[in-house]
């Protein structure tokens, strides 16, 4: 055999050896390959899908894409349009930069009618065009928990959020653009149990509306930071609207007075109350609050002297004072852990 013929024969055998259909993997059933793919990190899975058409088809199986973590990444334009149709249910996009446009034309998908299967979505501090954000939310109809912390919203975004009838947890901490019109869509969520609208610079009209229109299903609420817009009357209306409240954060609502304490005393299920830096409330009211039947945690930061704190702790051992400096209501992650959102794993 000539040297040229030998070399060509060797090249053919080499190509045959690396083709998955001709290797031992080629004899595996689709189900077995799918099982192997389940153990691969997402980056390796994507690379495997480039090997051949069969592996690409198997790699698109929704069982492989239940959860995905793209936090702190830079996502190029159109990438979300390739990801969402794969059936993802748990998605973390916190602190991610998403290029415009988020969706590119696709001959196989009609984006105008497409709805994804997302149930848990973390978009905290995401860098995104507000038009793209509204478009992403408009494609979600099955959300149960959603975080948009420190995002800029508009009426289109809130309209889309309101389309998720089964939404239970909503985190809007430090969001911009929320007004009364936006709140009308949010307060229509009858399955809502936890809401965080702390430090959203809500005006007096918005605060008054949310305290009278909030669904009675809400048992955990953070509406901190309403320094010049929250009044005792608002608290009275809130207590009437949500009598089963378990956790409430009213920190930095500086217009609240002793009258608010009287209203709060009627919340017989309240376990955690935050009144930090509500300077118009007398520090002595901490003792009265300690008599609430189910109260376990009382945050009174900036209100009591060191001696007063020691005295409180010695007298009311059943209530933990100033244990939590920051609220965790509706937030997807607490502390430094970033491998899960709302207790659900996002990494394989």
C-alpha cells in the first residue's frame, strides 16, 4: 500500500472512530443518552449538542432544562429566545446584563402568542432595556415567585405581572416607576402571600391605595422607607385589609405614631414586626408590643439605648430583639448563598 493510500485510510478510520453513531454511544438508546446528559453541567451539555443532530435533538429535552442559573452573566441578543422555549421552570438572571433585543425573529415560534413555562424567576438587579423586560414578563403566565429587585418598571411590566394568577411571592424592593396605575394590576393578584415594596419611593396616594386594596391573602409585607407618605390611617386600613399578617416591615416610616401601635395590636397572628427608625413612636412601646400573643421577633433598630436593649431582653425572653437588620420578605436569596432561589436549586 502506498504512503498516500495508507494515510487516507488512516484518516477515514480516525473520522469513523470519533463519530458518535459509529462508537459505543451510537448503540445507546435515546433514553440512556438522556440519562447521561442529566449529569452534565449546562456548558458541557451545550457543547455535546453540537456533536450530531441526534444529540442535539436529545439535548433539547425539557427534562434537561428544568433549572438554569445565568446570574452575573452577559447574555447576547436573542439568547433568551433560544433558552425559554426549552421548558425552563426555575431561572436565575440576577445581576445579568441582557442585550437588546432579547428575542429575535424565529420561523418556528410566534413570539406574539408564545408563553413559557417559568414558575420561579429571579431578575434582581438585572441590566435590561425596559421594553425587553416587559416583553419577557408578557411571555410568563405560570409564575409562582418573581423578583425584580432594583429594576425600572412601567405600566406594561405591571400589566404582564398581573397576568400571573398563581403568583404567590413578589419582590419589588427598590423598584422605580411604580405608581397607582401599576398597583392596580399588582393588587389584583389574589394568590399573593408575600410582597416586598420597600424603598420604592411610593407617594402618599400609592401608599393609601395599597393599604386599602392589598389582597387579604398577603401575610408577609415589606413597605419600609415610606418616610413622608405612610400615616397612622394607612396602617389602620392595612390591618383591616390583611388581618392575618404574620410578618410586617414598616421601618423608616417616620410619620407613624403611638396610634399605629394600637392598630398593630389587633394583628393576633403577627410573629415578626420591624419598626426600626420610626422615630415618632416612643421607645417605651417596645414593651407593649412584646405582649402580642404570637410575636417572636421585634426589630427596633435606632430606637433603644444599649441599656434599654439589655433590659428588654432580660424581661421578654420569648421575643428576640433586633435579630434581623435586613428584611428577607419575598427575596429569592438571603446572605451570600447564590446556588438557589426561594430554596430551590438553580445549579445542577
